[in-house]
C-alpha cells in the first residue's frame, strides 16, 4: 500500500517525472498480487505478450479476456514513448473486479522490456498499433488462453485502444460470446481527424469489420465527458450497421476517459455487460 501511494503521488504530482518502466511494472505487479493474481508471458512469432491471471482460476464456460489500452504510447503530442507499458493499467483493474472467470491481456511490447523484444519498434504503439501482426499475436494469445482454461467461448473486453484490438480479434473468430468496450477507439480514421493527429497508416480499422461483427452481441460504454475518445466515435461505428443489427452502447454522462469506470464496473459485470441500473442514474457518478 505504501508503494501504491508513493507511485500515485509521484505520478500525479505537477512536477513529477513519468514513472520508469520498472516502476510501472512494479505497480501492476503490486495491484495484481494484492488480488491474488500472477503474471505470465505468452510468446508468439513476433511478440511476447504479458498476461495477468488468478493464481486459483475459476471454472467457467465463457472466459472474460480484458485487453489493455494503448498505454504510455506518447510522452507528449510529438514525442513517442520508448516503452508503452501503462502507468495506470485500467483494464487490469477492471479484470480484477470481475466476479466471473477473467484474465488480463496486455498489448504487444507492454510490461516485457522492449529492448529484449526483436519485434518491439515504436511503430507498434504509434502508427501500427492495430497492425495485422499485432492483431495476429493478440489473437494467438486468446487461443492459448482458451486452451489454458479449457473453454469453448470467450468474451472480449477492451479498454480504449484495446477496444479496437478486441473488435479486430472478434471479427476473426467464431467463438466470441460478446464484445465489450470501454472508451473504445472503434473508428480510428475518424478519431485521428477529430484529434488532428497523424493517421494510423499501418493499422486496421475495427469499423471496417462491421460485416464480420454484426452477428456478435456487443455493448460499448462511453464517457460523456471523454475528450480523448468521445461518444461521436461510438456513434460513427454503430452507424455502419443495419438498423436491426446495431450494437448497444451506453453513455455515462459524468465519466471521462479514465474516471470513474472502476466505481461502476461491478454493476456492469452483474448486468452481464448489458444495461445496468447505474446507467439510469449515471448523472450521480
């Protein structure tokens, strides 16, 4: 707990420097350990991906796989980070609030030490963050987790850029029980124009996969005060679908890109990732 408070103090302080990679990894390990989780690595042809999972996993028919956001991809608007490991792994925290069987899947190059990874170049957390090779590696990790837990179905839950990864994986599979996103980047072509930043030239766009996704139950949660990925991105994504196939999405008025998803996540899980009672009074959050 002392380490956690120290980390947050350093991170939130006005003059604080960005936490080192080792501090970011230690923080995630500390959060996981407190909940009785452990870390492992899954190797693919190009990348090594970090996973966190319960030491004593629950038996299940559907495994909930939480996919992290883009992490610390940029230092500022013009300077890419040298390592995308997140300072605040929100998807990990949400996974550990899930009362079902859940695991956490980091994005390529997060938590694993990019200097030791031959595939980890900056393009994979900038322009190529949703590239075919990234999606292939993440999809392979889902395959391995599915075997590990002896399940027939998976539920993919992605935060921010992890929402795009979850959607792109789902479009390539036939065993996805549900696709869920939180502040998901579901149409990066519109998002980059909106944010006036460089296009993600080497990336696949999940909005283009709507035909493959229209048979999968979906629910997308958006913060009404999110200035990073606002509700127009989800609306543009949903608009791609025929009227009778449109995915569900819920806007939480007083939430932004980071706050305060942990506070209502147990309600969302209890609702089976659908409509939940808190959403009807979400102005209170």
